[in-house]
C-alpha cells in the first residue's frame, strides 16, 4: 500500500486507487540507482536526481538494493505503470522522507496499522542499524503503518508514522512493535 498524506481509511485501500503510486515506485527504484552513481539520461531522471556525482550507466546495486528494485519492477508491471520520463516532474510531495533514509524500502501490496500507539516513544532511524541517524519519533497517540517491504536484516521494521491524517515520518525501528500497545489494529 502506498500513502500520500491520506487519512488512515484511504491508506488501507488497494494500490490502484492511487494514481501517484507509480510515481512513488519509479522514484524509490531510481533513488537506488542514483545512490549507486547512475547517470540519468531522461528529462525526469535529470530533474529529480540532477546527476551530481554520477559515475556512468553501468552500475551495480548491492543485493539488498537489487532485491528492492526487482520487487518494485514486478509491482510496476503488475499495475501497468508507465511513468513519462520526458516529463519535468512527478507527484512526490514526500520525497524528502525517502531521501533521508540510508536503507530504502519497497512498497507493499498489503499493509497493517497500529492505531493509537500507547507505548513509549520510539526512535525512527534512517537505516536498519542501532547507530543510524534518528529521522523521527513515534509518540503516544500516533498511528504506525507497516506498508513497505524490507529487504534488510531480520529484526528491523520499516514504518510510516501518522499524526492524525498527516504522514509525518518514515524510517526503521528495531522490532517487533508490540501490538498489545495499540489502541486498535487494522489490516
């Protein structure tokens, strides 16, 4: 499931309901390539990633990134995504959340949520390691969504964090999160 600062009930609707889903998948997939040094030739790629520090078109992804890219390509094919790479922009208002991450997730076809977190504050990290930079916090009353796939090490979860209907965070937590500390579970 993909979400775009939508209320929780909309977040749990099927992927095709969001026209922006293809843009997000394209962005995450190509962010992997950008980080590996890929030099984009398309108008969209150059506008979004600017080619600063690129090293060429023959790049290699590590195993985790390649697994994420393969998963995204499969989803793009399944949903018939065709992003216009000659466009100048895509609808990605929350791209900064993904750019802050060291380890990128892949969108999931399914999702679940912990609505009304009742536990302690949880640091949300940029990567799946204990010393990764903190990029957010889950505080009591917030909602936690599991709507991305992780191709990283076991014991880590990628979560989206909502405050009311606002998507306020994305990052990694050392899991599992105790569902008994949720006011309500969905999904």
